[in-house]
């Protein structure tokens, strides 16, 4: 079952770009881990202190391996270096995934393949 990680990290505005630049190599390495489909930190263009976190893991086992490994430890050290002022990050189990657009190209909020 897919596991998603989503949330926000707050870092002082004058440090955010440096933190993201330093994290780029870490993101690339993490994306090469088994089960990692997506891993990104991205600056919020409307809030100078906010970084969005998004991760997509094939399973909780893959996420557990990541959390026990060196890339996660390096990420924690990087965040500590730049002085996180707040963080709200959650994990989600995804039971069903389907496209937003149906076969006719219409955007739909309902799950139409069930």
C-alpha cells in the first residue's frame, strides 16, 4: 500500500534558499532508494519561510528503511543546521489511487473506477 508523506517546514526566510540548495543532492540520493517514487522539498512562493515536503513510498517497509538510513539522518542534520522554527509533517496510507481526470478528460473529485 502506498505511503505518502506531506507537510510543511518553517525556516527563516534568509536561510530557506540555502537550505533547499544544500538539500538538492540529498533529495537526488533519497529518490534512488528502493520504493521511493517521489521525494521533494519545495519553496512556497507565497510564504517566504515555508518549505513543503512531499514523499511517495511504495510501502511502509520502504519508508521504514529510509527512516532508519543515512539519508534521513543527513536530512535531520541539515534541518538542524538551518534552524527549523516549526514543522508539521504527516504520513498517509493510500488505499486507492486513480487519476483526477476521467477518460473523457473531465476533472472529478469522486472515485470513479470503483
